[in-house]
C-alpha cells in the first residue's frame, strides 16, 4: 500500500471526551485524595492539602509544556506530601492515593459514538494504528484504553507519563515509528491540539490532522504558526481525509 500507512491517534477529545466540567472533576479528585490519605493515618489538612496538590499539578504542567518532559502524578504527589512533612511514603500508599484521585475522573470519560467504527474501518483498510496521549498518569490512560476496548486496534498505546516525554517532542513519536517498517512521511498524527499533536507530527516528519469535532477553547494556544495538513470535522470524516492525504502522498512520491 503506497501513501499513508500508519495513523497515530491522540486520546482525549479525539477518541473520548470528559462528560463533566474539568474544575468539578479536579475538586472532587482532590477531595477524594485527602479522604484517602487521612483514612490511612496521614495528618494532612482537609482543605489546604487538596488545594496545594492541585496547585502543584498546575505549576508542573506549565513546566512540562515548556520542557516537553512529563512530571507525573506520582511526582507531584510525592513532592506535595514532602512539603507537608510526609517524605517516606510507601509505593502502595501512593498507588492507592492516586487511584482515589483519579477514580471519579475515570468514570466521567466517555467514548465518542463513532470511535470504534472509525478505528475498525481504518484497520480493515490496512492502516497500522497507534496511540500517543499526553497524560500525567500512565495507569489511568491504560485503564481507559482497556475500558473502551481500544487496545485491540493499536500496535502500541503510549503516554507521556510512561515514556517521560511529551508531545511535541520527537522522542515519543520515535517510540511508535521504531515499531513500523515505513518512513515518517507515510504516517499521520490525528489530535485536537496544534501545539502538541500537529506540531509534534511536523517535528517528527509526520503529517498532522487537526481533530476538530470537539476542540478545547485553547486548542490553538501556542500554535499560531502551526498549520495542519488537513482538518477533520468528525470521526466519520476522518476516513476521507486520510484517503485524500494518502493519495496526495502517493502522487508526491512518484
């Protein structure tokens, strides 16, 4: 098959969406986190610790975007606990605390109705598929991939938390490309942000398709000089967009 041979998908707002307000989800997660820690005997302030952890996550997110590396949920939690006098915390307690923090959020994610059908059709057409998600918690994303039965379509499902690098860093794309025996020019990245997905694609020699069916208000933040190779208005439209890019790619390489 000439033209496009591989497609890498983003996850949030591309194959699934959060069926709630982010602020409500964040606050509920912080509340559940504090409840778990106190139930385990840690003396943390019911109000201040939750606020501190959310603030730490926001600060580290800004650093992560700037440095293109991931500061994981575990990193931010351990740092917050240390600042409150709890430096020697077991891995088991950390795992339980993060599970409490993300439990409510996990329940709010919902797959788009056309996601499964689109992945199936692309797979049936012979395209190789993969997933790269910027996320602070690898375990959460892997659970969602399984929950929505996406894994059967992907050769690999990677997160920035698992790899340590964030889109648009070329290193995280190379983890996928190294498993495929065709060049980056025959691969497309599909995602809902210019500065992470499309720029990441271009940094790695891929084509970038903007998934425009559920854009965040700041989808173009930091991406004023980034232009997608194509834009898809829906998951159903994506098949035609990929076919057009594939045809163009075949023409260019003749």
